[in-house]
């Protein structure tokens, strides 16, 4: 297996992102439309948080109880802002961070995506799925 391969070779460069001013209904739409599980939240081009699909599921637990889940989602989503639900204290990596270093971070933490940042600006995202695809390609 190759050593010292930078994460920039496997990261997603065309990142779907949310602005702080976006609402959770838009977030849910993006998750479902693009079949993704993590969305960086930006203020301008600077990353300020990360929203996961799991974060949405945590606040919309009523979906499991009620049949008319669309109305409940909207009601629950209107009670919270993206800023209230997103993770804030992010671990960030640079495009030059090695795939091994990223793997070690993700293996030791309880999250599954890392924003890739250069000069405080979001340039990509790397997920555990990206790592698995990379490993598959190696064999």
C-alpha cells in the first residue's frame, strides 16, 4: 500500500454545503437529493460547522411515532436552526494531510467526516466512505 498519499487525492472537491442562514428543511432536502450523510456549514466560504443526517434524526425522533412525518419534520425543523443543531468544534485537515493520518483521526473519533481546509477556506470533505473506496482500489 502506498505511503504518504495526500487526502486531496480521495476527498470530495465539489462539496454540497449549507449556509448558516439555511433552514433544516433545506438540509434534509440536500441529504436526500444527493444521498449524503454530512454537510459542511459555511459563513461565506469559511467553515463554521458540520451537520450530519444523524443530527437531523436526533431532533426529529417523532417521525418514528407518527405516520404523517412530513408535517412533523417541518414543525420540528422550524423549532431549530442549522446553527443550533450542527457540530461546531470541528477537527479539520489540510489537503496535504495523509490518508493514513485521516484514517487514524476517524478511527479514534465518533464522527465519520472531516472538512478539508486550506487557509481557513473549505476545499473539500473526506468521509469514511471515501477511505473504504480507497482501500478497495488498493486490492
